[in-house]
């Protein structure tokens, strides 16, 4: 009976997680510009003036033309935005990508000073995303194997083979931007200044054991 229990196959499914991070290399800031006037043409003219002023600011900050984005300008009756208001309101959404990550907070302040509204939290990114995803996946697989090994030892089994692997859906695979922790900061001055770009992966792995 004991031998039958030990030698009988067992299927175990475990979930492993892994994360990888690198110093952020770019930051993208999104914001909007708006203006109100008694006429639609007047509101549009004011917003266009603000767009040009913001573009000049961004270029002065070292951001190239191709890294400045803007949506189509929209004009609506002011009463559609504020009850009882008269005239028209023009709105445009914009975004800018900069490699000067360490000074992005200064850029946000400058945008507000130059009439930008609703400036978003800067989103950090890295050109090494593909490499980070591979590293995070490798760590997730190792974590799953470690968990399976503990189960095998507890049940007097040996891991023979992987029978199925499922990566987490996009909803469970997260890309995070944050300030570097103390260890990361001590190892990388760039990470200490710019913060880190982090990717987390999760896998579900099924092992067959005997």
C-alpha cells in the first residue's frame, strides 16, 4: 500500500510570480488645454495660442517635435460643461515624451504655470521592455518550480515533467512605475534619480510527479 501511494502519479498546478525592473529612461506626461469665449472662433483662437506656447516650452525643455502629441481640437457650448454658462469652450489634449526623467516634476510645474489643466501623473518607460518581460517570466517559472518542489518533497514525489504552462492574462500582468527602493538606489544612481520601470509576470504551471 505504501509503495502504491509513493509510486502513483500526481498532477500539481502551482502559480509562480516574477518581477524585473530597470532605471526609467523616458517619461510621458499627458495634459489638456482649454479656453472659453463668447464665440467658437474666439475660443479656438485662444487654445491655438496656448498650444503654440506649450510647444515652445516643451522644445525649450529639450523635447523634440516628434515627441509632442496633440488630439483634434474640440469646441462645445460652455453650457454643456458648466450649467448656466454662456459662450463656447475649446479643449485639446496633449502629451509629451521626455528623456529628462529626473526633471519631469519641474516640467509638470511649468505646464501648470503655462495654463495646462489636468496634468497626469508621469508614466515612466524603458527601451528594455522585451528583455524585462523575459527576465520576469524566467523568475516566475523558477518560483513555480520551487513551489512544486516543496509539494513533491512533502508527498515523497519527484518532479518528472511540465504538462501545461499558462501565462497570466493581460489583466494580471502589470507594468508599474515607481521610485527605486533603497537597495536599487545604492546600486544605480540613474534609478535613484529617475525611479524604476517594473514588470510583473505570473504563470500557472502544471507538473506531473511520481
